[in-house]
């Protein structure tokens, strides 16, 4: 009798959360998908069925082509840059250097800052102005004689997204460092000692023993960084504002919905972003559940 009572109490406590998630998450997702298939343009709702022609029109939009290209450039540089720099910092801290706690907190600190704050700071650091108005990194390069490094940063048409990716790398590499450092510390010390006894160098230990142990960490890190890069919005707005050369799907979704009142197009872009994130998340969840079942 007591067990049944506890079961009913647990169900009663969980039910409001399930209802709220069902309405405000999955219900709104379903509503957004329905809007993306409608002809809704303007402030008044219009649920006239337009079907998948809306998505065909979106994929034929030249601006959306720019968004996809920019997202790919940002994602590749951001993900691999954060992983490489995070792994490098983790290996440095794994050496047991003096002041490890200080440097670990220092590297991790940018993670506590919002993308808006990061964007405002890096907007000044990457100031493209020249002459007497030069500031930030360009001024530093000028003072130390590295004039060849002076550039236009995010205003460069070809490499603007790469400059934006640098700001995201600065913010997220510390988090990657924490993940990799935890992975390195989880490797038994006996394995390292046995490798040293067999004559392995530290480089061989890390490349042939430690890195294979870090594969699950790398997979998790890529999923985290990948979904962040797909929905990046505030960082670009804070650094460069609304520029077509730096346009991404999230910015296009905002403008076409609230500036242009093309609600069907905004809903279609949002649905595609959700599907893109799902492509990353769902296989990872399946892999994780399968691994836990095998263990």
C-alpha cells in the first residue's frame, strides 16, 4: 500500500513538468512546423496550406546559400580550433606545473561570460580602423613591429567568419580544456608508468595511449560545439551587427520573421535548424545508450 502511494505521489509531482514540456516545447515545435507549411505573411495569421514548396523556395534563396556557406566556415574553424587549443591546454596542465589551479580557472573563466559580452570585447579588439583610430590587436601589432598581421578582421569579405570564429574559440576552448583534462586524469597512472618502463616517450604516451582514451570526450565535445555553431546568433550581432557577408540562418530567421513579417520563412528556417541539431544529437544519444547497455 505504501509503495503504491509513493508511486502515485511521484507521478503527481512529475505530471506538471511533463504537461509543461509537452505544451511549451513539443507543442510549439509542432506549431512552428505547421506555420512553416503555411502562407503566413503579415501580422494576421494565415494557415493556408503551402506545403513543402516553402522549403523549396527557401533553398532557392541566394541569401540562404550564403548562410549555409558561412555556417560551414564558422563550424569547421570553431569546432576544430576549440578542440585543438583545448587539448593543448589540457596537456600542459596535465604536466603538474606549479599554479595549475590558477591557470585552470583562468582558462575556464571565459566560459562564464555570455556571447554578448564576448562580442562587445572582441569588437574592440578586432577594430578594423587604421591610422589615429587604430586600437585593439591591430594597435598591438603596430607597436611590436608585426605590421603584416594588421588586417580588417570581421570586415574582410572572404575571412570575416573566420575572425568571428576566433572569438568563439577564445570563449569555448577553456571548456574543452576542462573536458580533456578530466579525460586525461581518468587514465590510470599505472598505464603511463608501464609505457615509460617499456621505453615510450611522453609524445608516444599521449599520441598512442592517451588520445585513444579521449575519443568519447572528443565525440561529446564535437556534439556540444557543433550545436552551438549551428545556432550562433548573439556573438555575430555583438561583433559585427547585421551584415549580409556574416549572415547565418539564425540571423536570417530573426530578420525575415520580425522585420519582414514572413512568418512561414522564419518557421521554416527554425525547423531546419532543429533538424540540423537533431542530426548531431540523436546519433550521439543512440551511441551513448548503446554503450551503456553493453557495459
